[in-house]
């Protein structure tokens, strides 16, 4: 069937690919991937021959150039499959403009769901999963990171961030400062891989641990919502001071 097929690929364990994604990869007329080498390898692992089908790189830097070709293929009756480097396309990965173009041109759009680090990390975190906000990667500079975190202070949901090992210690330190060090939090590392590990604690304990023992690998940070149960003494003191200050302002206005 002609159309654009978005497929999720494993975030570590190669066997986490779905049977439907394998079917689509085996039958698509045109294959597009953020990283052609890793998709080629994945297809090899699962015994899917590329044959003489085109395998094109599609990512943020060449999207504007490659997109018209893929759209033309679909209008010409071909099926086009797109996979990002790992996990679900468009989740902190390219694919958005491609999907939008297909929608704008009224082309059939299909998604074959599968792995994503955000969902995998949530299920292991021990934090509430009823509501969550996926915040992706925070900005790299400290000041921009802090202001992005400030905008999330009152969000009544578990917060989920992607972060690189290079910045994890600084990110956790800033998160502790801005969101509150006593908030329950988790750091999920190398999910579905050999050295999968989940550390659970508070933003303070995770920040200390990350500073003392730097670790490598892919990481997801999860933070519990603000609640009266995880406000620190210093935060309570600050709130009391604010309330007292407001009362004295009001007293002054009354008299
Ligand atoms: N599209 C992917 C998804 O659906 O999860 C995410 C792509 S994003 C460019 C890569 C980031 O996702 C990593 O820096 C890390 O924060 C997170 N990630 C991906 N794989 C992971 C894994 N196996 N364990 C922990 N985090 C992972």
C-alpha cells in the first residue's frame, strides 16, 4: 500500500523490534533512515534483505532536500518507511516535518509503534505514570537550562528528560536547585542493554551521586511532581516568609 510508514526501532536490545515493523521493512519500496548504517545493521540482524531498494539518509540537515523526493515516491504509488536512529521517530528525533508533509498532501500515514526510552524509563522509575510531561533535552547552557526548568516547577505531572552523560551532573544540580532537591527522582541508564541500571532517590542524592561517580551511556531523568509531601524545610520556610510578608503588607494597608 502506498504511504508513509513510521516505524520504531530498538533502543538497545535488537530483539525489541516488532514483527509488524519487520514486515514493513521487508516490503517497503523505499527505505529512509536517520542513520542508514544502523538500520542496515538492524535489517541484517533480522535477516531482511535490502535487495535493490533505495536506502536514503533522512535527517534534520538534509530533510528539506530529501523530503520532496520521498513525497514524489508516495504520490507515484510507492510505500516509504522511515526509521530514526533508535526508538520512536519524532520523540527527540527527526521525522516531524516528514509526517507533516504527508498529512498536508493527504497521503496515507501509518505508525508501527515500538520502543521509546521515555516510556521504558517511566515503567522502571517507581514514579507516578498517570500523568507525565516529556520535556526532551534541556538547553545546554546553564542559564537557559535553569529558565526552562523554572517553567516546569508547578507542572502537576512526572517530568521526563533526556540528557547526555556529559551534562548529567550539571543538569541534576540545576534541577535540584530549581525544582527542589527533596523531590523523588530516578535516573535510568542504558535501558534494555547489558548495563541497564536505574537509580532512585531524590534530586539531591542523584546530583551528588552523578558528581561523585560520573557514568557513561544513554540516560533518562525522571522527577516527581511538586507535592506538599516532598517540599523541603527550606522551601517551607521560604513559603512562610512570603506569607508573613504578605500579611504585614495587608496589615499596613488596613491601618
Ligand atoms: N527516539 C528515541 C526514543 O524514542 O526514545 C530518543 C532519541 S534521542 C536522540 C536519544 C536520547 O534518548 C538519549 O540521549 C537518551 O537520553 C535517550 N535514550 C535512548 N536510548 C536510551 C536507552 N537505551 N537508555 C536510556 N536512555 C536512552
